[in-house]
C-alpha cells in the first residue's frame, strides 16, 4: 500500500466522535475498530521499512566502523514524514474503506 497517496492529515485533527460513531452506534466500538486497523497499518509500514533497510544491513561485528548510508537516511526520513497509522486508520474509517463486523451483534440478531 502506498501511504503517501492517502489524504490523511499529518497532524492531529479533532473529530466529532458522535458523527464518527453513527455507523456502529457505540463510540468505544468505533475506537476499537480504528485502533485495530491502526495496528495493521503500523505492522505493514514496519515490515516495509525493515525490508527496505535490510538491503543496507552490514554483517560486520566491528563496532568502530559505523557507516551511514545516504539512501538509508532518505528512506528513514520518508517514513518519518508519513502520517501516523492512527491518522490513516481514522481517515479510512471516515471514508468507509474499513470492513468490520461484530460477531456478538450478529449472534443477537439471529
């Protein structure tokens, strides 16, 4: 997933929780859905970053040789400038891009 293409803000945004929780009817359930999606995004971003930085890994055990690669620094800066996973998840939820279900509610209906 290309996180740069998301229209999520890079800074914290105040959101109307009543309007945000209108789909589920419960503020805490909405927060839980956003938190779980945020964890998924964070793990995905971490794996992408580790995979890109693995190319620059040095397998020398010499502590005196600390080598900073310019490309490695640029990759790290790119990931630092991305919106945080919670902001991306909240934006996805607001846009209706997050699929969720509550098995307990489905059980009550049946």
